[in-house]
C-alpha cells in the first residue's frame, strides 16, 4: 500500500519548498501569507508533502496541521536494514519517504533545502529548495529513525479503505 505513497509523492517533484506548505490550498494563503499570484503553485514542506499525498490517496481525512513529529507517532519502528518502499525516515524536525536502497545508501523523496525562513516560491528558488527524489546516506544526514505507517481499515460502502487513525479532521 505504501508504494502508492511513493507514486503520489513523485507527482509533486519540482514543487517549491515553503515552510508550512500543504499543496494547493486556501490554507497556504491564510497561514503562510502567500500572495494570490502564488495560488496556482503547489508548495510543500517535508510533512506537508506526505500528508497531502496521503490525503490525495484517500488515506486520511484532512490536510491539517501535521508535522514530522506527528507523522512519526503514526509509525511503528522499523530497522534500517528492513526498509520497504514507502517507509518514512525521520530526523529531528524532518521526514522523507524511502524509495529504495538500504541504510547506507538510499533513494528518497523529500521536500528539502529550506527552513522556517523559506516562506515563498521565490525564496525556494533562491535556495534551490524543492521536492526532490535523490540519493542520500540516511545515517550520514541523520535520517536514522525509520518508521512504517500503521494503517487501520474502515468499511465504506462495503469496501475496506486504509486509514491513518489519528489523521482526522480538527476543529478550527
């Protein structure tokens, strides 16, 4: 099932990294103070890429305020030597999607290159901060806490649908 996460995240490769970004949404305009001229651009931060991709696949209900720590709580621990496509790799304040490889050399998809000061597509371009698929050394860049998303299954119209139990709508 998590191989679908990889395929969905690949659709966003090249999108700018903007801290707090969650794809195309009014959320970005309201909370990131993006100008209307940026409306046609999907922007992501590391956790936004994953939660939006999961939302697009129907695995969660809302593209709300999830960060790397919240996503990590949705995962079970996995040994670096037993990574599967779609597992998540964490370091403090960051998360990436494992595509292939092993604990020493891995291909990942991640929204990277920015930080809390990267708040516009123009700033992302200056920093070369985009959603990328590239090779990293997980141990070398501190992605040392692997996790596998724990899905539950809900029955809707007679079909079982995978869900992330804690990724649910929040009151505003």
